[in-house]
């Protein structure tokens, strides 16, 4: 169960303008560019926001806020790597800028620099030791780097600070799940669903847990609920197929896999599982077609290659 990164919201709208310039005229001009940038950002016009923040930086390069805000605009426009430089500059200009350390951690983790992300979150925590989001996101970075023991400690701390932190329950449940502490994982997912019945990922994860613990009949309603809450999610369809397969309902499994592939025609895992179901039901031509599609999408996929070998060995 992979958990997506939770993003901090709401802090870009509050901008400190007093430090923009020592000169009144420059301050007014930079402030106006900053204001325009914030409006563009709110409307998701990221290119215009970046241009406005860049003007504010040109007029007042020693103010950290325009650097931070430009980093935000770059991050959400998809230019995550470039945003890192802006967040770093914001922290250089104001070493106590907690939100900048937070966003720097997010950007670093998203680009695969877990060590850098952990360092940024740790620096933020040295300033704001009671910030549950910093603990939560550092926990994600630890988990992404394979250090579940440290991730668990951070999720525990986040939940001590905020006892209703739904995402922390889901992520802690994922750590317990990977460690095969299934009862603890279930307790966390139950609590997450109690806190936020509209959180599709929690329903999906509990369905996966039920599948793993041979309770596939219980998995199906959870996975249906995940799909109802977020029809764009592909994974619950794959997990439904796994449940159906465990229950011997392979026609329903194929239908669920078809739905997953409709949502993502390049969903390798769905093709792999559909190929396996077709093989088990002796529909070898269909199994072969799916295995070949897997190799087109993932040429080094050993499962598909092995399955094609087994198909070729079947009596004609």
C-alpha cells in the first residue's frame, strides 16, 4: 500500500510585505507584483504567477516571501526540481522560515532525494517541534527510504500532537501492514475511516488488508466504496479483481480488470493479472495477448516472459 504525500495548504495566502524593501517606492512596486502573483496562483495561472513573483524578486531580492511563493507556483506547475532552488533561497534569507523548510522537504522527496527531505523536515522541526505535518511528512520520507521503524516513530509523534490526523493513521497502518502486524493496521484504518468516511484511500487500503488476510468477501464492499468515492482511482479495480479471483469469481475479476485498464491503458499490473486469470481459465490466446502487451509496456518484465514460455508449452 503506497501512500501518496500530503501537502500543506493555506499558508501561501498570508504574505509578509514589510520586509520587501527599505524604500517606499520599491516596497509598493514589489508588493503589487507579489499581490498579483498571489491572485494568479489562487487561479492556478502558474506561468503568470511565476512572472509576477520573479518581478517581486528582481525589485526586492532579499525578501524570502517572493522566493517561497515562486517556489510554490513552480512546484504546482510540475517544475518541482526548479522549485527546490527557490525554497532553498527562502530558507537562506530566513533560516526560521518553517513553511519553506516544509515545502523544500516535499520537493526533495518528490524528486527522490529522501535524505535531503529528511534534513529539511528535521530543520523545520528544530524550529517548530509541535508541527504534526512535519513529523508526518518526515515519516513519509523515512518510509520511502525503507526505514519503517523511523517512519513509525514519526507517525506516532504526529498522532500524539494531532489525535485526529486521518492521513497519519492511514500511513501508520501501511507501516503495520508491511510488517504483517495486521490487527494494528486494521485498527488504524478503522480509525481513519471513522474520522473521514470520504477518504477513498483508507477504504482501498482496508480492502487490500482484507484480501491479504483471506477475508475477500469483506474486501469487496470496501473496494466498491473506494471506487464510489473516487471513480478515477484504478487500483481498487485491480484489488477487486484479486478479491474475486480468491473467491473463484473469475468472470467478475476480468470485468474489474477491464475497468482498471479503461482508466489506464498502460496499467501494467492489470494486464499481468488479467493474463494470469486468462491462463488459469485456459484462455491461452487472451493470456498471450496480455502478456505481450505487458512486454511492450515493460520489456524486462520477467513474469510476462515466463508466462509466455508456459503458454508456448501448452498442448496445441
